[in-house]
C-alpha cells in the first residue's frame, strides 16, 4: 500500500477493504459510502441529485495538494466544526 494513504484518516483501511483478492471479501460500493473515510463530508453532499455540482454545497471548494492533484474540502462552519475533510 502507498505510504501516502497513512496520512489520510481511514484511507488505508478502506483501500485494503477494496483490494481484497476474492470478490466476496471486498467491500461493496454502498458499504464503502458508509465508511468512516467519508464521515467528515457535509451531509448535504449525500442529498445532491445526479449531475448536480458539489460546489452548490456551502463551503465546498477545491484545494490544491502537493503535486498536480486537486482535492475537495470545506472550511469550518460557524460552530467551529469542519463541514468537510480536507484530505478527501
């Protein structure tokens, strides 16, 4: 597994569940969506209709990572809680 997965909360565990040799041992897509890896995303993301932009959700924006990749994150809300993880 990539060393970088260790820097993202719950990423290594979820990836290992996807990378099972036998299909019956792999996590399903639906079960994966309920994994802790996605727990810090704003609940409003789960309510979006198909083809709706994630950027209609308040505080969701793109944030560059080191290298060429881009990630989606959100700023802290008025209650001081992050509405989305910056590591997803």
